């Protein structure tokens, strides 16, 4: 195909080849400018995201992890551990998925089943780390089960909104 294209271009006259070359160069310049503009915007966005992430980590460590107040220090450390566990679970899920694909391609069915079960366990572990305190997460569930468990565990005597126990 490429040799046929080159033969066709060689059969064209000099002026037509010059016009096609100029058009290809113009297209390359426009594509390069678009690519640079996208890279600049992307790098600016990435820089803002990275800056925001680093500043939030700084604030978390300064105000909570290194706090002299025990509650703030514990909360900050547990918050960091929770975020680290979430990243760890995502990393393991990626590895398990890739190993599962490799086992599928190699037709190693027992390993594929093991990776599938491991991935489900990682997804379940990740679901425990998500904040599900909003009512929208339980709105679609069985009303009888929901009413029973909410009455048992979130009765008005045990629930307080100020974060204290009792």
C-alpha cells in the first residue's frame, strides 16, 4: 500500500507534489500547535491538581496528624490510613485484573477463578472505605430490612449529630 502511494505521488507533476507537500506541512504545523496547546493546558491542570493535593496533605498533617489534641491526631492518622488503604486496594485490583487477563489468555482457568474472587474481595473492601452516610445510598433497598436495622442501630437514644458518644 505504501509503495503504491509512493508510485502514485512520483507519477504526479512537480507542481502537484509541491502543493501536496505544502498542505502536509501546514497540517503538521496545525497538529503540532494543537498538541502543544493541549499539553500546556493538561500540564497546567495537572500542576493545579498536584498543588491542591500537596497543600491538602500539608494542612492535614499540620492541623490533625501533628496536633497536640488526641482526637485530632487520631482522626488525622485514621484518615490517612483510610486513604492509603483505598489506594492500596486500587493497586491490588489493577494487578489482579492484569493477572486475570494473563490467565485468561493462557487458559489457566483455576487461576482465573482465583483472580476473579480476589477482585470481588477487593471491590468489597473498597466499598467499606466509602462514606455511605447519605440516605441516597440506602433509598433503593428493601424497606423492611432498612427499617429493622435503622431502628436497631440508629435509634434516637444512641445517635447524636455532634460527633460525641452518648
